[in-house]
């Protein structure tokens, strides 16, 4: 398959039109492979230089990430290929990513971690949203009612599918 520029490199251009064209090219390639949904883009913020997924993320800037990820989504989905925006939310590290607990206050979530996801949902309606492995303020993202139901569906109006990252469904204790 084609190795397209990583998100960080695309973000360095600040060029929404270019990023949308890259999205169209990616969508065409996904069509050629016979897939229906691309497990991308990743919309998290660069919070630590050692995060193993920073190459997938656009930037440390929430506004830039929101603008360029929306452009990429529009490009891919213009080819009738869905995207899965990920990893919702506050996925900032790879070490112990299946058990880490991101402790983040409401203001920081709203100003730093959520803007790209919110804009993607409101302006591009991605086919799926993939929740992250980590806990957010003590609760796994895959079970987080306030995150997935109240915010994502209720406040932002998301109507697509929410999926877990691989093998991340957790059973609540009785």
C-alpha cells in the first residue's frame, strides 16, 4: 500500500485543501482494497514526546488538529469510505495504555482534549468513533456514560457507531 505522509507532517503544512486531497487519495486506496472503514484518523493531542502514537496525531494544538482532521475526514468519506476517529478520549501514552487512568479536569478536557473530536462529529459525521483503552477520571472510556452517551451523543449529536479499541470491552463488576 501507499505510505501516505503521517499526520504530524500533514499538520506542518497548515493546508486544509491539501489534507482533504490526501484524504481523497487514501479513500481511493481503501476502495481498491475492498474495505469499508478506515481506522483513522487519530485525533489525540501531542501531550508527551514519548507517546508512541504521536506520529498518528496531528499536533499539540487543538484548533489545528480540529481543522485538519475534519478536512481529512471529508476527503476520505467523499469516496464513500467511512472513518473511525480515535482514540476517544485523553489517550496520551502507550505505557500501560490498557490500564492507565488519565486524570483530567473538565476545563482541560473541553479546551485541549475534546475540540478535534467535537468538530469532527459536528462538521464531518464520521461513520464510527473508537473509544480509547485508558480510563478517564477513574472509568474506562469504553464504559464511560458521561463521555459516550451524554457528551458524544447528547451534547454533540453523534448518530454513528461507537466501537472499542481491540479487545477493550470491559465487564462491570456486579
